């Protein structure tokens, strides 16, 4: 499974709204964990660690660049469909009521006659 098929944010262990600093910090932490120079030599886990390291590097390559990250977010964010509301049917009485002008009150004039 390639890094593009998985959620890149989940690979790095950060939320989607993470800052660049949080993404870099997570990358450095995972790099130290999976890098062959810093992990204990164990032939059983070396293959899985190498695969995990490749996923981390690929995820960071996309998320560190703001343009590539925005394109990835647009591609993976589910589109929210808005339902178009149709106005309810109105009765004839309601239509006549809507057609009447609103009540207006002007200034009161007093004429002492």
C-alpha cells in the first residue's frame, strides 16, 4: 500500500489542522524511530521499519510543501453536498397577504384648528 492510499496525516500521527511546526516535529520523531542508523539492529523488524520509513518520508514530502498539502487536502477532503431547499407551496390567502404593503406610520402632525 503506497503512502498516497493511506492518510498522510495518520502516517505522521498529526491532525489535519496541524501546523508546519507540528508536522516537522512529528517527522523528526518518526525519522529517529525508523532510521537504520538510530534503531537497534534487528533483522525481524528491519523490513517493516524500512517500509514505515519510506511512508514517513513520502508523507512528509507532500505535507511540508504548502501547495502540495493544499492539493492533497482538496483531493482527500470529502465534498459536502448542500441540499437545495425548494420553497413550500403557498396558499392563495398567504400570497394575498404577502402582496399587501407593510403598515407604515409617519410623523404625527398636530394642527391646532
